[in-house]
């Protein structure tokens, strides 16, 4: 699939900036829950304006799927610094 398409494997899709309200609607999470993940550093976010916060879809997808069955390991939190 090419990047011009908006499929889940395209770089355009992965780099898409999503609002907290849209993430909330799409995933059945309360907006305050998502804000808490951002505040605690568990979910990276981008400040687009003085009060406008967006999350990259790729970061949110990684946040939702921390377990890799192929390796049998839990991935580090998205915002966690590797030592």
C-alpha cells in the first residue's frame, strides 16, 4: 500500500495527529483518562496551540498494544526512556 492511501500501514496514517476527543470516541475511553496518560508521561502528545493537544496515531497504537506475542515480552511504555 502506498503512502498516498490512508490505510493502517501507511506513514500518513501512522503520523496522523488525533484529538483527545476523537481518540476517546474511537476507543471507548473517557477524555480524562487519555489526559491522565499524557500527564503521567505514558502517552506522548504534541502541543499544537496554547491549549490544543494532539496525539500521533502511531504513539496511541503502540500504547494500546504493549505485549508482543512473537517475542513474549512486554514493550516499554511509549514515553519511557531506555537506559
